[in-house]
C-alpha cells in the first residue's frame, strides 16, 4: 500500500517535470539491481532508498540539485530480484552504477514473440493409461506461467471441468481490465496479470482501441502457446477444415497463469522481469517464455537474470531458441539454467501443389481454407517483380504494401518472393490488387523450409528450388505460350516420412555467449501446430482478416517451447523432488536423434542430415524422460562456478546471482565446459602449431532408478577426435547415489580451414544398464585463428 501511494506521487512528479528533464538529456529505461541487504537503515523502505539514490545520481550526473529524481520507478522488483526500473539519462545510469549497494544497471532491451497432433506424435496419448500422463495425474497440482501476449478467457481449451481448487500454495491474482472481467479466471486459468509500464515508458501511452490494458490477448500468440503447454482436450478442433482431430496440450490438467508482457511494439525487458518477479512470488512451477531475439552477455540479459533467480527457486524455465535459422550462431536464450528449445516438424503436412501450364506439378504447402480456385482451370501466371505499380521492381517482387499494379495482376496467380513483410500480409496485398491466387517462393537464404499459412486468398508456399523452376517457366513464356498455373489443395496428410525434420527457421548453434555449453538443448514440435486462437482475431493475424476460427495453425520455436514447458510440468508432477536441472537432464538424455525412417533427422533447409548445432541433444521423447535412469544435476553453486570460469568480474557475477562469488576454487577446478551439464562441448582454438588440442570434463550422475544398477559407457567417437571415459563402468548400490567420471577429448586430425572458420564434429556418450540409455552428445569445435 505504502509503496503504491509512493509510486503514484513519483509518477505525478515525473509527468510534471518531464519536459525540462528531456531538454537536458534523452532518457532511456534502465533496470537497476540492488543488494537488498545493503539498504542503509536510515531509509524506512527500499523505495525511499531507491528514490534518494536516484536523486543523488541525477544531481551528480547533471549538476542539478534542486530537481526531482531524473525519472520515476516503472516497476519495483522484490521477489526474485531486488531493484527497480526507471527512466533516466545515460549519465545518471553511470553514476547510479557506482552507488554502494547497487549491483547492476541493465539497459532496457526489446524483444518479440518469436495441437491436435503433437500429443500423439510424442506418444502421450497411449490407451493403456500407464504412461506419463497417468503417472503425473496430468499435472493438476502444477502451475505453468506463460509469459506472452496474454490469454483468451472462456476458450474451450481453458475450461475447468473436473479440476479441483487451485493448489493451496497459489498466491497469484486474476487482474481484471477491459475485455477481462474478474470472472475471466477459473480453476484452469488461475492467474492473469499484465505488465505495460516499461512498454509505455518508452513507447508512450498505448492506443486502447488497438490493444487492451488487461491480460486479454488481442494478438493470438499467447493463447496459442498457453494451450500448447496446458490446453484441455477439445474435440473436434481444426482450423478452416485442416488438421481435424482432438486438440490437447501437453499437460491438460496443469493450471495456467498468464503474464502479458508483449504489446504492439514488442516485449520490454523491464516488463518481462516484473513478470518473472510476480510469477516466482505467485508460486508457479514452470515459466514458459516464447520470446527472444537479443543475445548479450548474461549479466546484461534480463531474461537470463530473471531465469537464474527462478531456477534458484526451483522453477523450470523453458524458452524458445529463436527463429533466426538456418544460419549458424543464431540461437538465443542460451543461459545454461534455461532449457533452450528448437523446432522440428511432425509427421503431418498440408500439401498444396502448383500445377503449371506445361503440365509440371510442383510441391507446396498451405492451410488456406476459403473458396477454392475453379477446378481444372489454369489461370494466367505472373511474377510480381514485373508487375510493379507505384514502387520499384524490388518491392513489387516481395509484394510489399501498395507495390503491385492492379492492371498487371488482375485475375491472375501472382508469384511473390518471401521476405521483409509477413507471409500473410503479402497475400492481402495480392488480394487487394485483384489477383485470384498467390505462390510464395523462398529465396536462396530460406532454402527449402516451408511454412503453411492461413492465407486470405488461395495461396501456397514453395521452396527455393521450385521457386526458380516457376520463375524460369514464367521468363521463358511467350505470347503464344503464356504462363499459366493453378493450385491443387490436398488437405491434411498424416504419416509423413521422414519426420521429425529440423525446421529451417529453427535457430542454430554454436552458442554465441558461451560455446562451451551446447545450444539449443533440444527440439520439440514447432512446425504447423494447431492450438487455441482468440475468437476476435483472424487466423492470418492481419487486421483486415475478418474470418474467425477457434483454433489456428502456427509455426515457430515459440510453439516448440511450450511443448517442453508442459512436459516439464508432467515430469515435476511425477517427480516432485527433481530440480529444474534434473528435469532438463531427463528430457535431454532421453531425446532421440533418428527420424521415423531410422536415419539422423534431416535439416529442412538443405535436405541434408542435421547435427548437434541444429538439435542439441535431440528431439524430446516424453515417455522415456519419465524414467531416465541417471540425471546430471546442478545447483546454483555450479552456475556460479561456471560464471567464474567465463572470467566474468565479481560485479558481473553479482548482477546475475546477487551474491559475491569466490572464484578461486572454481578457476582451479576447471573451465566453463566443466559445468555438470547433460551435453558436452569441447571448443579448441587452432593456433597453427602441432600442439595437440585436448581437454577434459568431470561429470557426476545421480542414480534415479529403483535401487542398485550398473551402467556401462559406450562412446561414439567424433570424427577426428578421440574421446575416453574413466571409469567405463559405474556401479550404484542404491537409488539417489552419485558417482563421478572423467571424459577426455583430444582433437587430432583436422584438415586446414580458412582463417576464422570453425568446424564441428559430433559424437556421443551413452551410459546404459540394459534398461535405461542415458545419452549425451559430444560436440568438438575447432576454430581456425583469424589471420
Ligand atoms: C488508435 O488506433 C485507431 C485505429 O487504428 C486510430 O484510428 C486512432 O487514430 C489511434 N489513436 C491514437 C491516439 O493514435
Ligand atoms: C548437403 O550435402 C551435400 C553432400 O554432402 C553437400 O555437397 C552440400 O554442400 C550440402 N549442402 C549444404 C547446404 O550444406
Ligand atoms: C579465462 O581466462 C583464462 C586465463 O587467462 C583463460 O585461459 C581462459 O581461456 C579464459 N576463459 C574464457 C572462457 O574466456
């Protein structure tokens, strides 16, 4: 209460003085972390301390003493992290950073939000009721926090039939607001909050005719991801006739709490951190964060800092790897205390082939569900790049807003290039110009990865190779033989081989912050996922789309992440004593790397085999994760040692962990890769000498099976390296026992590489007792020096 009033008065001060402050220096948002115990006793509350320090810092930075604080408190953080966010000048921020008791001053970063089939595909809907779902009672005592664009109350996926009261430890709230009456929560959706102060401090007051100041989802992304994690069984579910079947989340009885942090202009770190802070205080078990896109050192990354405190409090945090693939070094949310999830396909697709006037039929995909093209009729086909209206050929080739000449496209099928604007927005541009259909072609960079969308006109997506075939066909057409085409929509196809395939867009390693930790950690279904959708948002996700659908099909690592969040809840329900690291270990060491044809999973972008930088430990395998045999466990102390071995300063470590670290022991004991992680990454810099490149890892595994067991190691050698394990046998006398082993990696025969290039080779270490198979990938990276 006291703090509330206090904040309000500061807020008024801020509004009043804003013009004169901004005349001095531009303001930015900063997140300030303090050492809560360092509050001088003269201040009655932390807020007093913050205000006085702000005042002093502003004065010393700007030489003004009779001024109110050079900002106001946007959020105060008090559960996982003590501190506040504020708008101040960079010089005030610098001055604040040197105030005693102030641990870190982080600049605000802005991020963006990056099924019927997946439970079956993951083997969760077994009829015998003895699987993971049954053993975990579907996770009804667990709460999953979805930090996203909000949620749609009243959706069938969030019905609370046959659910008991919320878990007694739950302390969350159902915050009401426009479009979200207090009655919006139920025994399924047990909490809902929104955080917009950081967003509005930077972007100005939100436009409430476009978005709602409440937990209500006006975008669709958050509703979709929440129902993937914990949606109820809904039958029949489909979108415009596609993917018909039972829709169900991973943990259909787990409770949901929605924390809305993403707005029209993005998701602001100060708000994300406030959501983490609330979620921890509210008593959630899992945080699901399908947001990413910025890679900075861990001590400047609010998601990494928030997730650390959550992990320390026993909360499992999963995050999307990002959609920046297929290029290397694109993976985001890479802290070792986060489960970083990439995306794979399922054994389902939505073929929509292109038939050309010359008789050729070329493969494409689509979930367009409106009136079809006339069957048997071929339509004139034109390349958008030669149909420019107001703009140039470049913007018309991409079908950007207002770039097409109606005369040139009317009544035709238009070929557009992928890129710049959204795929469904291109469809709207083409439709408005009077065309009857659209073919969306990948460029060389997109490769062969295809995403089926709910377009507003008959449309299909084709790969780069097919795109070139069609472009060539159009270019060689003549007035005697004009280019023509049609699109053949073939509906939903199940039983596709091979599956899973790594989605083109799925972000790839190596880990740009700490290559000693292999990222992504694993992959889960993220391509063409059917899940809940708001009643008042069109499935194409563009404002002009007036169609309405209860479910929608989306693709992205955003969709992969909540699969792992839901599975983590089920695992925690079945194993309440497991730490977040133990749950992650179980998911990683039981993941598979072979597809349903028995071959290493393919990379959709090239059609070649994928590797550890694409899938980490592999694809999640929930039934096996239930009973992993051994786990690689971790505590906060291990993470501190890891940060020491990254050579972070005391100040930087404190920004993440709050406590002073004694790094002497950690540095003596090893290197960053020596964290007790369930995967191995050896990173060598080749220095041109004949020196052998060698390193070692010490790992400790805990027996979580039933009683005594003897495990033997099998090593699949990475090409050009030698891996040895000591001892090769681990004999556990009882459950809960821990045993350690040593893994040595020597890289020997590597071919010459161009300066600055790196190359990865992978192998694996598997511990087996005949019943369990505990597999860890071993990545060996050799980097040639920059010349
Ligand atoms: C808010 O959005 C509506 C709809 O786009 C627009 O007409 C209106 O001008 C906007 N208001 C403000 C204050 O920007
Ligand atoms: C795919 O594999 C083939 C054969 O190994 C190789 O020649 C080609 O360069 C690979 N393509 C890509 C894009 O890596
Ligand atoms: C940390 O510093 C040590 C000693 O200078 C060096 O050997 C090591 O490679 C550094 N580690 C990292 C991750 O930079």
